[in-house]
C-alpha cells in the first residue's frame, strides 16, 4: 500500500475519483458524436455498433476528467461493471482508461470485486501480475469478494506482493441490503463483517509496508460511520477504501472516524458527485458542441474534486 | 430455468462442460501455432501479442471441444477468469466462445460470479439483457455472488425475467476454505450458507417456471454431498449448478442427493476432467501437428463427456 499512501501524501488528498460512466452521466452530444464516428471507422458486427460508439464516448469522457483532476487526486477507481455493460468494446475502454490514468501519474484501483476458488482466483490475479510479462489490465490494485474464503484470496495477496500492487477486500459495503448477510450475528456475538474484518487483517499480516499498512486493504462503506470507526480500531494494519461518499449519503464527517490519528489509513471514493457535477452547471445545454460539453464536464469535475479534498482536509484537521 | 431443463431432458444428460482453458490445458503446439499467427496478422501493442496469440489458441481449443460435445451435453460453462487472465483479447475470446456454443445449440452459463451494489449490479445485469438491443455477451445465465444482499441481486433477477435468462447465486462453494465464511454458525444455529439458501429461495419466488424451478438457481459444490442433499430439501424451487465434479473430487454418487425425485433439479459441471482428458491419451505427443492435437483433444473430451453422462444416469436411476 506504500505507493498509494505516498501518492495521497504528495497530493495531501485522501480521495479517489470513481470513473463510472453511464449513458446518463455522459453528455448526450458526446454519446451522439462518438456513436456516429463509430459507424464510420469501426469494422464490427452491426449489432455492436451502439456499444462500440458508447465505449468511445466513455473514453473521451474519462480522458477529460482524468486531465482535469490528475494534479488534485492521487487515484482513480474505474468500476468495471459500467464497462462490462457494453461488452468487449467496454473492456477495451476500461483498459485504455486505466492505462491513460497511469500515464498521468494516477494510482488505479480496478473496482472488479472478483472472487472464486483457488485455481480460478489465480487466473483473476493476473489482473495484478499480467500475462506473460505484459500488463494487460493496467491496474495498481483491485477489489475482491471474500465469500469463498482464504483460498480465493491467497492468489491475490501473492500476486500483489510479486507485482508491487494491492487489493481491497469487501468487508462492509455501502448499500442498504448489505445488512442481510454482513450484519448477521454469529454465535458468540460477532457479526459476519467483523469476522471478515479479522480474516482480512490476518490475510495481510505478511505484507505490512513502511507506513504500517499491509497490501490487503478493506472496503468499508461511508454509510456506516460508527461501524467504520470500530473497524478502524479492529484492523490497525488494514488500509480502507471508503465508497459511498456524496451521492450515496456519506460526508466528510461520517468518514473521519475511518482514518487513523495521523489522518492516514483510508481513501474515500466519490463517483457521481464528481463525474456528474456538470449536470448542475447552468452553462450546459444539449445544443453545445461535444468539445464544449466536455470542457464543462472537466471544469465541474475539477471543482468538485477540490471541494471534496478541502472538506476532507477540514474534517481530518 | 425452463430452457435449461428442456435442454437437459432432450439430451437426457444433466451435465455441463466447463470451458476453462489455461496454458497447461491447451496442447503446446496449439498455443505455439496461434502465437506465431498472431504476430503475423494482428495489429496490436507489441506487449500484448502473447495474450492475443493465447486467446486465438483458446478459441480454437474451445471450438474443437464444442464441436465434439454439442450433441451430448445440454450446456457449457466458460469460466471468465481464465479469459480475463489474458486481458481484453481474452474477453473477445470469451464472447466468441459463448456465441459459438449458442450457435451449436448449447445453453451458455457464464461463470462470472459478479456482485455489487444496486446501481452497479444493474450494469452487470447487462450480461443478460445486452446493450441497446444487442446481445454483447451471448450468455443464457450467469453466476452471482450474494455478499452484498438483495439490492445487488434484484437487477439480475429482473434482467433474467426480461430477457428469458437465468442466474445462479453462490450458496455453498466447492473449495476447502469456503467453510471460513459460509459455514459460520449464526445465533440460533443456522449456518451462513443456509441463511443465504433461504434468501435465494425467496429471491426466486416470483419466477417459478413450468417445471417448478425459479430463474434464480444456486451454486452448490459437489464436494459437500450431505449439505447438498439438505439444501435440496430446503430449496424446493431452486435449481442447482453443481461444480467440483471430477478433478475436485466430486463423484456421481456424491451429487445424486442434489437432484429431486424425478432426477431433475440440478446440473453438474466438470471442467478439467473433460477438457483436459487428452493429457492421458498415449497417442498425444508434442511433435504432432496442431490439427492432430486438437483431434485428440476432441476425441477425449467426447468420450469423457459420455462417461460422465452415463455415470450420472446410473447414479440417478
């Protein structure tokens, strides 16, 4: 986790921008422009032209945002589901986005939430180590689901160690129904997510870096402030990735308890609050040129990223 | 689940072939042949040539197996992790494999084990509904992880209903460490996987088809025969996808209890036992031409698929 922590310190900003485009979050004229262009230059099955055009639009949208925030935030977190929704063309856009973000000095958290039995997890862990010496995904860390237990986790921890990368395991997610499984009370009074927290702390024990945190982080939703603060104490060597800020209801105050006494120990994600901030800008209209619309997207993303940074600085001061 | 059950009845065979290629499971001369060819015809970043070649080899391997088993088995289950290991080129191979299997009349279970919060799960559910009218993934069902609770599941159940497709939710996986979370005992004595089983039965209640099974199936590992039989009774409207047969230790006898009285209610997966059966054939040598090696792969896969079918028929008689 050292590279991420260094990046956070150098920007003095423990926040990450979620690059989660959807057709509603990308200005209509940008979606439209690339849809037409796709029809002109892409050889593809006719059926997939819409997806290919959307993927091109997503990439231009992401590029505008990355350019606008690269000097403010240490990291981005593309959510691969948004790209998978477009099929293979979306996957190309995902890896291009990861690569472009890295080229701009950003640490890339691939929000892929994979999880499977040992031999299969070893294949997923190629996200971190690449194939035959080539980095085919361009991620610095990935998110992982714990439901299959340690043999689904170990290939990721080994890959992280081998390739100087990190992982974040789901402990307490930000959504309302996470309670249905994660909050269940075990014999003896421990909750399922607390038990998972203990496993995560243990899975990371061999890879503690020079800031005191292991390569095996935890996902802890911003929507559970008290539980987050308790987990902070329970998992002293585990760095937190905190989703659910902004659109999902989390605030700088609600995440403050997930940081350690030095103001380290966590990175907070906002997606819609930053990449969708342009939707409240009165300068935007559907009649603007695509380039102008992307400038408005970029301006608003930059201001929203600065606001989030400043709110976190105040809450952690 | 009606389409799958019809396919099983028409082939009189409740088994599915796992299409999980790895460099070790594909004959060396096939890997080599397509690696060279990739260098000749693919425009790509040099770094990714190895992955592009491997993806081409995987597709030829899969095609040989699909051709060999299409009249014997009702379904195939490609494990997307094996393709993701190659990056975007692997994803292209995955969707081409799904499409080819369907063109050959097979029901395709995409083993993707996705799971996320509601809005993100809705993006993943495009695996079932496609993007803008185009079927970009070519799957008939997907596997889903339950750790995030119902709001991560509902988009999949809605998509399945909309597109006449199905899903299988992880309940009890086949790997040794699945016990670390799935077997935990809750207050009152229920185990976590039993609680998940009850949720799955409930999530499927609105989509029960004409054979009595809902669109929301369950993944129950062949390596837990007693628990599997108990789950069969506990989840009367839930169809089972049973991995872990063959290489992982499951037998026809150990899965028999996961079927209902009519010999329906489950489909059993074997991957390595079928696609890797060629490795025990004395006719194989590394000096054979790639085409000859693929013929040996195909012959052995066909025989192994027939053996599995016949063993299941005996065990269920």
